[in-house]
């Protein structure tokens, strides 16, 4: 119902009126700040910067960066599929083999399933643990990805483990993407933000999305 109302307003209402309605929704739901883009099938488009990025200090602008949470996995998967294809590495290749080839010391050690985990399983949430990947405080430097693989008590990361026979069960897994990033960084010898930049540039979204820590 709310979505239908907003779409009607995009077509019929002035931007200021729609902005007021969206801002009321933001305040009602106690959302500090939001960046909202709305469009219709006939090409009508409006964008709004609402509220504050830092309470009582800084307002949201069209340059404010927001965490896109697990939407990064969609972009990361699209990049990884193209990346491995260009390198001639099959997505069916066992992860432990790629870890060995790229010089990583980490291995999936589950005696029953560790060697069965394939690259595709990292992106399909079908093998590993760690539902949620914790963030790093803004006043801390981002550690190397390898510092999280065996667990990190300081930031609340458990060790990466295989929790079921790969490909037989869906269970949301942040660990798969943490390990995927580690693999690509080891293969390239660079940080993921530098590796993925040309891909984002090609899509024309390099100014709107970054894998760097702000």
C-alpha cells in the first residue's frame, strides 16, 4: 500500500510534496538519515537526501556513503564469476586447491567435507558458517582478510568452518564471501578495492559504490 501510494505521488505530486511524505516516514520509523531514489516504468525519476548522516552534526547529501550490507554480495559474486572465468579457473574447483595454488596458509579442515567445498559454494551460501560478518569500528584500521579466517576475538569473528555437505543445504554465510575475498586478494597480491575498481568502472557505478572503508 505504501509503495503504491509513493508511485502514484511520483507521477502526480511535486517533488517537495513527495519529499515531505518520505521525511515523515523516516521520522516515524526513527531513521536518522536516508538516501532514496524512486523511478517508474515510464522513466520518471526522483532522488532525495533526508535527515542526518551523523546525528546533530552532519546532514545527508547526494555524496553521503551508506553501507549496502549484503547487496555487496550480489556485486561481489558478479565480479568473481567474471574474474575466475578470465583466469580459466572453474567455479567447480575445490577451494582448498585454489588456496594452495595462491600461497595461502589457510585450509578448510573439516575431515569429511573440507576438500569438497568448491568456489561456487562460497557464493551460494551452501557450505560455510558465519551468518553475519561483523563490521570494524570506524576509528580502527581494516585488518588484512587473513586475520579473520581462523577467528578474531577482538572483533567477534568465529573461525571459518564447513557446517554441512557442500551444495546440499542453504544457510546464509558471510564466511563464504570473506574467504572469496581472501582468495582473490592472494591471487592478485592487491586489496579487493583495487582489484574490483575496473569492474565497477565498466559498469559506470564507480562513483556510487566502493569496497574501500570510508
